[in-house]
């Protein structure tokens, strides 16, 4: 067994075609779990759970407009389906039943910040509630390859389309991760994550934009 802890710093950018609109930095706390039971050959009945949130306040550049706060927003997903493992490097997960929840615990804002600029609106919750529910189908492919003992690469592509939700749309993302082992105790991750989401309404009421997440992580590992 072992213990691992990562400190993540995320750089987020939104792009409308070639025009860079906004750039912020934020922290990310993430937990995920996967449970599988072999069905036949390379196919597995699989259930997955993913939880993401932030711990600190994040503001748009040179403003008091928060894009995230302590446990705001909380993003959680639960999916059930079939996982096909082609080999140790490649797998394809098909889930006809995938549930997603976005919840904002803190709606407070500084004086001078408009209601339409609070965290809920930043994540597309514009109906006065604190949450949004979505039910749809998920397709995800995972690729994992180690060049040597110290350097590895992961590629995760996902496509989600909702058939139950306030707004019908799709969410597409492709995360490319570089893993680096510094020594027996320290490791690092660098990733680029382009993402497009049309299942929510942007805070400015415009069309959804392509988002780019850049992640740098420093990890401490200890084997018991």
C-alpha cells in the first residue's frame, strides 16, 4: 500500500475561436474511484465516481468577481456501463447512464459585484437555484504509456451528451498528462485539458466557448 498527495495549480483560459478572453488560476481538489467486474473476455461491468471542487477563492483578473470558492462549485458524476480493455494501455468505457451534479455552496459576493456575476452564474446555474442535474450518456477512451521508469504519458478523451437537463447539449474534453518521477518520494504532473461544454449557459449569456486547462502538480509519495 501507499500514500500519495498532490498540490495542484490550474491555469484556465477561455477562447472564442482565436481570441483569448480570460485567464485565471485556481486550485483543484479531486477524488475518483472505479469499480469493475469481469463480464466476458476483455469486457467489464463498471461503475465510476468522480468528485471535483476548489478550496480557496479565485477571482477574475483585476476584479472582485469570484469564479470559485471553498467547495464552490462542487462537480460530481456517477456513471455505470461497460468497460472494454483492449490491452494494458488502452480502454474504452461506454455508459448509457451517466449522472452529473453541479452544486454551489457559497453565493456570497463583494459589494459592487452584480448578482449575474456570482459563482453560480459562472458555472451556468442561472435560475436562482444552487445546483443543476444532468442525465445522459458517456463515452470515454483512456491511453496510458510509460516511456521508462521516470516518464509516462496519459491521454483521456470523453464525450458526454445529456438527454435530461435544463439545457440539452454536449461536453467534450481531451486531457493529455505528462507524469514525471523525480525520486522515490517526489513526482510531478503537467497536463493540458481543452474542453467544450454546451450543457450550461455562460454567465454573459453568450455562446459556449472552448476552455483550456493547464495543470501543474507536485506530489509526495510514500509506500507503507
